[in-house]
């Protein structure tokens, strides 16, 4: 029997959500050999679903995704006029 670990992240920000989605989804699309199944969708909020058979892989991908989400949000907000 193989265990599967999974997690879901929901994120919403007033005006930045669409831009942040495109930023983090681009990174996900260009990493097909990712050992963690990662699905990112957008409909008024960003939903990130992660699944892996290995907990360390899930944790590493979760940390990377959260850092990218935070970096995207911070970057957009640092250039607001």
C-alpha cells in the first residue's frame, strides 16, 4: 500500500490575484519532472493542490510555492504608485 500526502492552499488578494496566479503557474508549467503533483487553478482566488507519495517532496514543494507566492505579492506591492 502506498500512502499519498496532499495539501490545499487558497489565496486571495484584492487586485493582485490574477497577476500572482500567472506568475506562479508559469513556474509550475515549466517543471514537468516535478516529483510532486501540483495543480494551480484560478477563479476569483488561487487554489494550489499538492500531492506526493513522499512527505519531504511535498514539504519542499509547499515551501517553494509559498515563497514564490509571497515574493510575487511583495514585488507587485512594492511598485504600486
